[in-house]
C-alpha cells in the first residue's frame, strides 16, 4: 500500500481534479491539488511531493512551463511528472519530452490505467517507448461509476 506517499494533481478543470484526487486517495496516497501553474509551483515547494500529475493547458503557467520549472528546481532529486491531457498534438508531445516528462496519458482518463501508471512511476520505473514517451492512449470515457 502506498501509505502516505504524496502526489500533486494540477488541473484547471475542477471535475477532473476531483476525480483524480478521489481515486488516488482511495488507493492510499496523500493528495494535494492545484488549479493552475502558479499554485502548483507553490504547493510542490511547500510539500514533499513525489509525483506531479499535470494538465497541459491551464491559466498562468501551462503544464509545459510548470514541468520546465520543476525540472530546473529539482536537478539533484528529480520529481516524477505524469502529463494527463486531452491534447495529443505532436508539438505538445515533443515539448513535454524535451522538458523530461516521465509519463503521458490522454483524457478522458481510464482510472485503471491511471492507477497502473502512478504505481509504475512511484516504483521508480521510467521505461519509455521508442518514440521517447511512455504513452498509453485511453479510448473510453470516464463515468461516475468508475469512482
């Protein structure tokens, strides 16, 4: 059980943020949330965060900028970062890869796949596919009963 392990969920969509946070808490993780890039940077600096689940398109700083700042601040002890986004564009994927993303999932999120990816990253595995990103495309929408 991941008792006490800290995850920061960053998403400007309150419903997505609530769903992911509730799911992770049900798995035993301690979860902090932030609705934008500025607050994400403040929360992650004030807490012992091990994993950041990061949306890409947000107000203030977007996910790519937040990822770059996290990487700059944590050179010696990198924090794992998982992109969770509806944007599957080649440019966004390339930017995330350039900034050192550890994982990539698309919205709508499949909670089983999210759980597997979080467990993989928290265990320290960062295997990547040949295209540089460890990515699973999720093909089914999230429904309330998935909680």
